């Protein structure tokens, strides 16, 4: 009896030790599992990111923890998180200025799979030979035109241009010739002017003091080989291509549905309504404008006739210029994370933008225009302006204009520049004064931002 009890005691001990061993081994496996921490910038899709992370873990065993910063608190949240043991493996920078803030934490992504599939690699944030930020969603802007109206123009007899279609309009000189002849024949075309109103009301002028100004400054930075990640290098501008800005700005205001004296009362929605009601043939805006067009009461513009033309300003070689395509949303991977964690983060974002399940979330749940060649026609967005963005990004021999307006020194700079443009349009300020004030304002606001 005692021997039997001893045997049972031994067997029980062996069983307990085996169970404990399995438990510890299991814990060891769990501890060895790589975890990716992602600090998300977009609160509106936080739940969808979480769903996708759970799906990814089921498929790969890799845990992705999605944490989301509240609106307008991303930089503060990122700074707080980076100082802890739970620093994000995957985070976001908002362009070259964002990289300047987080340079020590941005790993080189040039060898990652996701970067290899970036359609237009000029959109990435770079530092020397390193790729430090990969855009994960893009938007674009240019000159939206109504193909029905331009086709009507091309069918007119006795016109001064010999273009057969808009495909032949690929420079400012050609655009100017087209627009001025269309304006002269506006009665034949049934429009009030070629361009919609140049909205210069305070708070409604961002299409000019920011988006349009991006064009000449892009060329200035490019030709000057300016390091956009260096605050000192971008602390001053010369407005070197101010005349080219004036070229297109004058073309807008001289061939519009609205007299220059009334532009200070016009809003963005006024101009979009003019386009929707076919009172004009063209309007500068981004792909987000489709909802503004289609939702106008009495909209006459058909989806198939909504097209894009780049904003040509008169630069040498602009025949190969595309739309202004960019983002303030770039993935960065924490250089201070382990190599295994960095690879896991790179694998996750590649899966998100290459697998069928990931791509479905990107297009249908997130509503992103994805800048990667892993997306085919079946993955493309459905609205006409977004389709145009994708088509222009995929054109051979065309270079997109990046969004360098993330470098503009302050909101006050933009407001002051917009006010100058209004005075110029109304005849109350000469162009040389606009240029001087713009250059001085940039330096003043840049200095204020660093002191």
C-alpha cells in the first residue's frame, strides 16, 4: 500500500513537472512572438485598422497593436510614446519637416518590398540615399476640365488653335492659346467664362496661396537642390519663378466667369457650383472636389466628362509634368526597434497593400488612393477624379509634382500671401510688391517658428 502511494506520488510529480514545462515553453513561445506597435494618425478609421490587425494576426501569428492619437495631437502623442518602453515600431511623419523632427528614429526603407512597388518614387521622403518615409495614401490636384465643353470647342470651325484634343495641351503656351480662344468663343460654347471664379475671399483662398504656390516653389527647390529636410535650407525662398506663378494666376483671373473686382467675395463652393452647372469649362481643385460637383443641385456634368490637366506655368520641360500628387501621410519605421521588429513592421505594411484582403480594406474601408503598382483596375477607387489621379500617376514619362507646401512656414504667411493676391487681382497692388512681401513674409515667419 505504501509502495503504491509512493508510485502514485512519483507519477503525479512527473505529470505536474511536464505540465509546468509545457506551460513555460508555451509562455516562451508567446514571449518570442514579434509584436508591431502602430501609432495611427487617422482616428476616423481606427476601428478598421484594428479589424485588419486582428485579421493579420490570425493569418501570420504576428501581433499588431494599433494605438490612435486623438485629432490634432499626433506629434505630442508620438513624442510621449517614443520616450517609453512601448514606443511604436510603425509611425507616421508628415513630410520632410516631420522627418527633420524624427530623423534619429526613421529607418532606411529603400530595401523594403513596399517601397519597391511605389508607383512614383519621387513621392517618398528621402535623406541622401535613404528612403525614410513611404506615402501610403495620396491625393492630387490640377485643372479639372469638362471634356464635353472642350470637345465642343474642338468641333468649332474657324478657331485659332489646331489642337485635336486635350491630350495635345501639355505646356502653358498651349494652355494659354486654348483658353484665350475658348474665352473669345464662350457664347458658342454656352459658358460664362473658361475658368470658375478664383475664390479670394479670406479663408477661401487656399487653392492659390498654398496649392498654386506649390508649383513655382517645387521648381525652385528642385533647381536649387535644396535639402527639404533641413529647416535652415528652407528658411528663405527667392520666389524665383514668381513670373510663372503670375502667368497662370493671370490666366485664371482674365478668363473667368467673374470680374476681378468681385473675386474677394467668392468662395470655393461658388466656383465648384459654376463648374457643376456648366457655367465654365475648367476649375483648379483636388480629387476631393468630386463630391462638391456631384452634390450641387442641378449638376450637369457627367462623370465620364470629368478630366484632369496638370497646372502648367511656363517652365522648361513641363511637357513631362504631371499633376500635383502628394500627401502628408508617410509610413516610417522606428530605427531604434530591433531588426526583427523592423522587418515585421515592413512585412505588415506590405501585406496590407499587396494581399487581396489588405487591399480591400485600403480601398473600400479606408477609402485610400494607394500609390502602389500592386493595385490593379479592380482595386481602383470609383469616383472620376480619383480615377484620373491614378491614371496620371501611371503615365509613362510623367513626373508628379510633390506637395512641398508642407514646408510653408505658417498659416499667417499663407493668409498674408492670399491677401496680397487679392489686392493684386483688384488692381490695388503691383506684382513686384506681391513678390517682395511674399519673400519677406516667408523669412519672417520661418524665423518666428524657430525662435
